[in-house]
């Protein structure tokens, strides 16, 4: 518990300086103006899904792929639970497939028994899934959730804290390893608990965190196969679950293999100079056009029009 008290103190002292801390929310969210032509076939789908404030009253189902789909019958995780609190309430992104919500509730209870005070839950999905205005390419089908690597304080955070508090930067300044001032054995325990859940398909973390997990994990290490390096995961880990039963049209990614991915080119790539210090291209690439409703599965139109 001494380690956890230390990291909680550092969370508030270092948060303003965390290079990759989450964007702040707002205490006064304003509704978006109505669309002039919502039937425009060229309209970005994020303009449609980003305006939905409640779920589609349909049978729960994840539709499409994590980065190209939508969500029927979404469930919101309560903003306060026995062992969790939801952050950035103004985003209204604490929605997910009921299977994801149930998993997070179980994980919060298990992590608490392992010595982690509770989960600070970041973005899940929008009420009807789909593309978001900011922040994610995935999180579209209600099967993804971001969990801060800052343990929950032993009090209820205020609304202002939930909108403005930054998560702790877990990666050293040189990007080659974790910051030993904030990394604790409890971090490994909570990530391992998530990875060992049968429904979990992937856990995404920064490569430095993957390195630390590989170095410190003992006993059965099979769970490490699910933990993969990914850009931008310096202060949180990303849980992705499999397509739940009954989600017709849901596309899972390839199941994890039996390798730990702790050595060799898979991990070394993330510490190469090209990744750590990328040079800007001589000719900037053209931005990809945003997804339109036509780019998503046909059932997503039903999700949008459902009561």
C-alpha cells in the first residue's frame, strides 16, 4: 500500500506535466447544433453518432469491426461503483456492450482484492457506438475500454477533478522504459488480472510498459501473449474483448498466439530510432476521408434510427 500512496501523491503533483495526459473535459457541455442535411451521403458518420445521447433500444449487439461499426442496446456503466469511478463525464463515453460492462465490474472487484484501490475508467464507447469526433479510431462497437494506470483515490472525485485531472505518465522521458518513480508491482497485478479474463482478446500498452511486464512477470506467463505495444498508451491500458455471443455481424480480430512477444523484432521495433524519433515525411500524406454511414455495416443505419 505504501507504493500506492506514493503513486497517488505523484498523480496530483506530476499530472500537469504529463506529456501525454488526456485532453480535459468540460463542466458545461453544450449540445451540438442540428445538422443542416443529416441525409447527405458525404456527411462524416461521426457527425451522426456523436450527436446521439442515448442508446438504441435494440437487442444488445456489437456490429462490425472495432474501428468500423456501431453498437445496439448499449449499457452505461454507473459513474460510481464499489471499486471504480468514471472519468471525463462530459464526453458521455461510458457506454458499452453489457458483456464489457460486466467484465469491468468483475475486474474492479478482483483488482481491489489484489491491492489496487479501484479503477479509473476512461473512454468506452458512445451511446450508439460509431466513429467519435476525437480521440479514437476504435471504440466503435462497445467492446473497448481505457483504464487509467492511476489508482482510484479513497474518496469520490469531484466533477471538476474528473474533467481536469490528468493521469500519471508511466513512461520514462527517454521512452525506453517505465518511470520507476510511479511504476509499482500493483500495476502488473491489475494488467495481468485483465489479461487473464477469458473474454479479453487484447490489452494495449506502451512498449515500455510491455517491457516492464515481461521483465517482472513470474509464474504462468501465458497472459503476456494478449498484451501488445501500441502508440499513445503511456498512462492507461486498453482492454478489448471478443465478440459476445449473439452479436451477429461482429468481427473479432485474430486470436492471440502462444508467444509472449517479449523479445525479438516484435518488441525491438518499438524502441528503434524510427519509432522513438520519427522524421516528418518530405511530402505530408493526405488525410484519410472520414467514415460515412455508407462505410459502416448496413445495420448501423437501423441503430441510428431506432428509438
